[in-house]
């Protein structure tokens, strides 16, 4: 082998090693970029599912709250009608007592306030 053939062979070998290192480095970076892209795609794909799960949870909470509000309104209506019935009943009893010459005791302050304001 001549001197020039040896130098060319050495440069060729060094060139192949350097090319191999660049290829390995590029392959590693490509694999890293592919992994990041796969993770990003998974996040994008999972987001609608998460939104749907959040929507279902909010709808369940809303339905529960609406049911509770409905029950509270029913109870409030019942209590208001009870107070009105008692007020009417006590008014009738007071009228009967006065009709028989008996002065009924003064109502409590809160009852007097309710009779004046309706609240």
C-alpha cells in the first residue's frame, strides 16, 4: 500500500466515524423530537375527554343544587303559608275574645313587627 492510499484510507475511516457520530446524534435528537410530539399529541387528544368529564361533573353539581333550591323553595312556601294561617287563626281568636269582653295579651314584639310590615 502506498503512502497516499494509507492517508486516504485513514481519512476515509475518520470521515466514516465522524459521519456515524453525526448520524447517531441526529437519530437521538429525532427520537427526542418524536417523543415530545407524541406527548403533545396525547395531551391534545386527552383535552376533549377531560373537558367532557368536567362538563359532566359540573352538570351533576348543577342538578344537585337545583334540586336543593327547589326543595328550599317548597319549604319556604310551606312555612309562609303556615305563618299566614297562624296569623289568621290568632286574629280570629283575638276577635272572639274581645267579643266576649276579654282583652287578649299583647303580642310579642316580633309578631307586632310582622303585623305591621308583613315581613
